[in-house]
C-alpha cells in the first residue's frame, strides 16, 4: 500500500502513563503520512470509549473533510 497524502491512513495506539494516583491511559490517533497526532484522549481505564473519543477528535480536526474514502484490509 502506498500512502501519498495526509488523511489516507490513520493508525492508533494506546500507552500508559504512571502517575501518583495510578496509571492513566493515552489513546492516540496518528496520521500515517504526516506522522502528526490528529486525535487523543486520556483516561483512567482501557475502555473502548477512550479510543472512540480520540477518533472523534481526529474526525473533527480533518483538513480535507470532503475527501472521505473507506478501504477494507484483509
């Protein structure tokens, strides 16, 4: 797969941050082409809602909202 422009492929990751109160979990959405973080959410749990909130932030911050395409991978 060749990525030739921003917003063609996003990747996600979750990492934890140790704090005095325990662990916090940071969900990130990164644009594969530009390597910029386009969405994030910090939570005290690993529930799906955190990743969804990061994805919603990424969708709202899109620079090219009229160019939506969906590709399925096998």
